[in-house]
């Protein structure tokens, strides 16, 4: 029993120690959690301290670089005692697809970077500040791609490669070689050297012998002989030798041109077989012995004491002053037309000249054709119209024969074609061709035309030809001659002279008349649609009166659909409308009643008031009768 009690006491002690152990374990777990939280906090503080240290390290590095730069600048400026050179700013690049422009821009920027001692990370930003126009637009697109991380351009070499791929032509060498094959010495030697040097800048893989051969091959024969005589074997030596040559062709041209006024220029003559230069009259070519010898390939001959005669390369292109053709003015085929026109213009002044002047003019006409100058021509035309009142502010009408019948047409430079009304076309018996099209006049809608009369024989004075007329509806004019006529006849309106000048193969001068010069006595002045509209707006009294004979009354065309309807109801419509109103009926409305009939069993319908009143009355009588 005692053993059991001891055992029980031992077990109770064990349970108490177990309870204490559990409490200790709980405390240890709690302490472990606290330690883990402290460790996490320490890790966070460690990371923040590391970032702060990195930031401080970067600031220290930047400060160290700045100090080194300042020390270097101080050493450069203070050591020698001279100020630092400020280089000029490079030229802007506008985006031209030219190899020379791209190469010059890249070369200038690299020189600028070298003098300013810029680093690679600043070169791209500095170079983009000197882009303009298309190049600036290209860089904006590239910068957007850089921001989107599609392209990376951080170094100068990358930027230079992108610039060359965008603006550098691919076929520069081919174009330069093609130009080199056709390059010839035609002008001065300096111009030829300049063009050849420009080609050589684009061809970099050509040998020195090929450069020299191509340069000498393009020179003239006399220049080639001088170059080979100098025994040069480099391109620079050949260019220097060519520039030392004197080209007399460009120096002699002004002197020869100056001596072209029917005068003979004195030049030194040689006693032997020397060259002799002479200046002839108009139309002769300038020739010299030196030019002939140079063309034949032999050396120019000159005496010991005489001056060497140079060649003349000035050959002015012949241009006719009348028709601008490649011939002289007195050989022009149009000269006869101008002479006949001048005769007609000069004949206008004969009425005001004296008989003595008439005899002198007739004698002059017998000797040679009339050659009235431009100033005298305009004087004669102006003198003839001094006594008349100018019609500069009125419309220009001319007498014309269309299809053999006389008519009066208005000359309008604002009309594109020749127009005629339908009634005037019938009077002139024009044959119309139905064609689609519309005509639009000022302040009106476009209306379809009635047709076109083609190849109509037309005559104005001495001029005759065939014109096309468009038949259309017009308000104020019956016949209009537009640009089609002016181009065909080469006519020139002159309102200040009241005339129309026709300068074609049949030149003539036509007198024009005012719009209502002959029609005022019969028809009265014309009133345009705009004047009528303005008069109505001002509340001016407006009357419309027409005169027509009974025999001349004509009915307008009736539409076909309306004619079919009239034929269908011909028995209903009377021949003549009644002159008075019909008599009034005694009973307006009446309904006949049938005995034993039932009223219709249907819904009410709308009827006229008299009909409804009559129905009510009859129903009341029927009810009262029952």
C-alpha cells in the first residue's frame, strides 16, 4: 500500500513537472516568434541601408568626376596662359538625301565633339540638336521608339549608322560613274574641274591612274595636248596644270558681241600665214584662224611679234522675233501676214493725210513692202479712233455670217465655247447633234444643252473658218463667241480701240459696235436678269408687255403623258370652258328611301354636314310616322 502511495506521489510530481515544462515551451515559442519578427525588421533596415550606401557611392563618384574635370580644365587654361578656343557650331542637317550633305554633317559633328571633348553618352543628344525639317521628324519617330524600348541608340556609332541607313543614297557610286562617262569640257576649265572633283568624292575605290586618265579624257583636244606636254602623273598635278591654261573663248565673246553693229573691228594682221580675225555684218559667223587650226588638231600659227588670235565659242541661238522659231526674222513664213496687216493699219491714216503724203506713201509702197514699226502701228490705230467715243465699259458685238446668214455675236473672253440659242439656231438653219452636257451661267443652276452644231462655216471680215456652236438656253444674248473662236482665229479684243484684231493666216481688223447701237430704234435696250431682280427688290414699278399676232400664236409642246390622258377623257372635257358659273341646285343632297329596307348595320362613317342633316330629318319623319 505504501508502495502504491509512493508511486502515486511520484506520478503527481511528474505531472506537475510536465505542466511546468509545457508552460516553459509556450514561453519559448513566443520568444522565438518575437526573435523572428526582430530578424525581419533587421533585414529590412539592412536593405534600406544598402540602397542608401549605393546612392552615396554614386554621388561620390559623380563628385569625383566633376572634380577631375574641373582640375583638368584648370590645368588646360591656367598652364599656358591662353584662353580656350570656342569652336563654331556645326551646320544643321535638314534631311537631304545627298551623300555629300550626310558626310559633311557627320564630319563636322565629330570635329566638334573632339574639340569640345564630349563623352560618348552626350554625343547623341548634342548631335540631335542640329537636326531640322525632315531629319528632325525622323529623330522624333526614333525617339518615340526609344521611349517604348523598341530601339536602343546610346552610342555615337549607333546613331551614325541609323543616320546613314536613313538618308545616305544607296546608288551614289553608280550615279557618279554614270555622270563621269558623260562629263565633257564644254565651258570653262574651272567648271570642269569642279564637276570632276565632285564625282571623285563619291568614287573612292578608283586608282590614281584611272582618275588621271578620266580627267584628261574629258578635256578638249588642245587642253589634252598641254597636259601631256607637262608630263604629270598624278591627278592633283593634272588639275594644277589645267587651271594654269588660259581659255580665250570666254574672253573674246563680249568683244565680238559688241562689234555686231555693222562695224568692222580692227585686229592685228600677220605678214605670213598668220591668223586674221574680222567682224562681219548681221547674220555672218565669227571665225578666226586659231579656231580653224584648233578644230583641225594642228597648233595655232602666230608670228613672233603678233598677238595670238583666240577662238570664239560664243554662238548665239537664232530666234525669230515673230514666231520664236529657229530662223531669222526676214526668213519667217509669217512675215507676209504681218506685212498685209501693217498695210491695212497704215491705210487707216490715209484719210487724214495730205495728197503729198499719199504720193510719197504710194512711191514708198512701190519700192518695198510696208514695214510699219510697232510704235507707229499702235499710233495709227490710236489716231484712227481718236474721233470716236471709246466703248471700254460696254460689251463688244461683231457682225458675223454663220451658215451664210448674217447675225450679230457678242465676243466674250469668259465663255469657254461658242453658244447660240435654240431660236437663233433655227433661224440660222443649223444641224444639231444630240449630245449630253450641261451649261451653267452666272447665278443660275446648270441646265442641259439642246445639242451641238459642228463644223459650221463662219466668216468675220476677211477671216473664215469652221466653228462648233453649243445650243443652250440664254436670257440676254442670241449668239456668243467664246474662247473656242478666239483660239481658232487668234483674235485679240481691243476694247479701248473698239475693234477686234484677227492675227491668223487671214489677218484683219474688225470694228465692233455697242450692244444696242442698232437695236435701240426697234427693240429698245436690253435688261439683264440681275437688273430686273434689283428693281424688284427696290419696289420699282415693273411691267411686262408682249405683242403677238393671231396668226403667229403657237402652242407649246405638250408632254406625251399629258397627251395620252387628254385623249382618254376627250368625251368628258368640253371643247370650250363655260364663260359663267353653273346655276345653284335647289336640293344640295337627297337620299331615296326604299319601303321595307333595313338601315345598314355598320359603324358610323364620316359624311358631309348637309348629308348628315338630311339623314337625320328623314329618320325623324320615319319615326314620327310609326
